[in-house]
């Protein structure tokens, strides 16, 4: 049942991240790296990667964050 709606959830997530990133890139990075208690303290980024959410992973906000992580820059308290 959940997989039947995966494309819709992914589309909604991309839309939310797009709007957030447009309004405030710094807070978007914090949102993507915030540890979620109800999801086993995983981050949104980790959930997207675990779920192989290619549309979300390829979003410029996520790519910028991954680039910062790769370069060793601060990741806003994430567990990454």
C-alpha cells in the first residue's frame, strides 16, 4: 500500500524542499540534517538515501549539502 503512493510522497517531498530552499537555504540544510526521534534518529537525508529517493537526492538543496559534507564543512549537527 505504501509503495503504491511512493511516487506521490516523493513528489510532495521535492516540492516542500524546493520551497524551503527557495525561502531559506540554511534552514533547509538544517531540516535535511535534523535527527528525527520517531524515525530512529535518522535524518531526512538518510531516509531519502535509504529509500532510494532519486528525485529528492538529486535536488540542488541535497546536492549542495552533500558537497558541503564531502568538503568537510559543518553539517548542522547531523549524524552524518
